[in-house]
C-alpha cells in the first residue's frame, strides 16, 4: 500500500468521481479505477459502490477516508518539519489539540511564548481525542491539550497531565429562543431539542462526559456529534438545537458571535466545571523539559 494510492483515494472521495480525480492528478480515469481496485484488494474490503456513471463511498470507505486524511496530514506536517530542521537549529516540540477551543488557548499561549523564547519550533496538529491520546502515548506527540470534565479517564498508563486552564461548561441557545433571556438554562429544556457537540471523528467522548454531569433522569437526551464547528454554530443560531460550550474560551474562538446566547445550566449539585489538560508521557526522557515548557506556557 503506497501513499500515491491513498492520496488518489482521498481525491476520489473529495471530488466525487474517478473522472474528476483523474483530471486533478493528470492521469487516465482507467488508471484511477485500477488503483482503487488494487487498494481495495490490499485492504480486503470495498471502498466504493460502483454504479453507472457514479460511485458511492461505503461506510467502511468513509471511516477509512477519515483515518487516511488524518494520517496524510500528519505525514505532510512531519516532512515539512524535517525539511525546515535542515535549515534552522532549534528544539522541535510536537503538539496536538482537539477542537478550536483548545486550539485558541494553545495559539494564545504559544504566541506569548514566542515573544519571549525563539529557540523552540512547535509543530501543531488538530486530531481526534483518541488519536491525541494514542500519539502522545506512542511518543509521536510531545504533549496534547485535552478538554477534561473532571473524570480524567483519558489518561493511559504511561501518561500524566498538567492543568493549563479552568472554567465551566455552558449551554449555547439561539437568541431567537425566549429562554435566551434567562440567566440559567432550565433542565426541562434539555429534552426539547437536540444537543450538539463538536468532534472531528466519530467519537462519543464528549457525549459521555456531558451526560455524566447531568442527573440520572436526563441520561436519554438526544446528544449528537457535529464534525464542523461552523455547521454547529449555524444550527444553534437558527434555533434548531442547543450546544455545549467551554466558557471563557468562546471569546478566544469567536469574537463576534451575536446570534447565540451562552448561559450556565440550572443543575443543582452537579459539577459543570471543565479544564484543559496537557497530557504527556510520565516516563519520557523529555518529561522535565516538557513540564518546564508547559509551566512557562501556563504562566
């Protein structure tokens, strides 16, 4: 299995046809079709349902596309970083984050760090929570920012963590909805619309953590994943759903979000706090250097 077949596969999925992918890569449609058959044979499962003048991506193909896209992105970042290493002398630090919220915090902290310290070069990538945990555990990332609701069940055996930021989770409600005039979000409203959360990949980490913060009688809520922050904002602003957000990181992420009102849940005796945890290997040779770096970022 070579990278050229994988890149062609991504082009086919994103363009929607063998013909368009062939035109993009300046090869024949027949060559694209043959490469996809070879890739399917190597994998042992079908990526496409082929019809007359059209193709549809199978469920396995959709899952494979997400994995391949993430892998190729990480590979390209790494290659570009290695090229840059040959030109400059610096300490390279590989960092990951999950969503635009952690990304905004990380960007702010790294920007402040660069103003004081120029001897580090950060290679930053956005990944799913599961990939972040796995890649830090394997040493492919030096550390990663994870949104934590207090359970810390994201820690693998060889990982430890440092708190980089703390606040509370709040609900986002369209200003078209009358309850946006309230100070707190009523529990009974949770059952009236879907509740959205953002995740790049098919992960239920945030859903599980969110439901754990609610009373037992609210465990069957319609909580749904959205893979695009912009789509989530659109749906909430038009009052078709509610969404769950980390307070104090919203302004860092969106400066002018006027269509959505943010308010805390009115749950009693339920912890709605969250923190951004930097996870890293606890037995790594780099541990002391990473902890010193994280403390500097945090300060």
